[in-house]
C-alpha cells in the first residue's frame, strides 16, 4: 500500500503532532505484524513531499491497517 504524495498548491508542513502520531501508528502496526505498512510510513516521513494535507491520508491508511 503506497501513501499518496499529491502535492497541494499551498502545502503546509507536517506538524510535530502528525509526525508523532504517524510514528505511533507505525509502531502499533509493527507490533501487530504489519511490517510493510510500518516501513512505508517511516519512509513517508522522510520524503520531502510529505505535507500536512497528505498526512491525513497516511493516518487513515495506518488506522485502517490496524482494524
């Protein structure tokens, strides 16, 4: 599962809260055995195109992987 990297016209940077939450969800996914999506989430955070808008999509995908 790939995270969306669509760049919005007025992109906002990721907030510290979004970064912490994505890391938390990635760790939970890893604990449940979803290593692939956890790895993709960590790679997502390192990309320069990661924005506040597409972070919401990443969070939804991580949450759905946990359910």
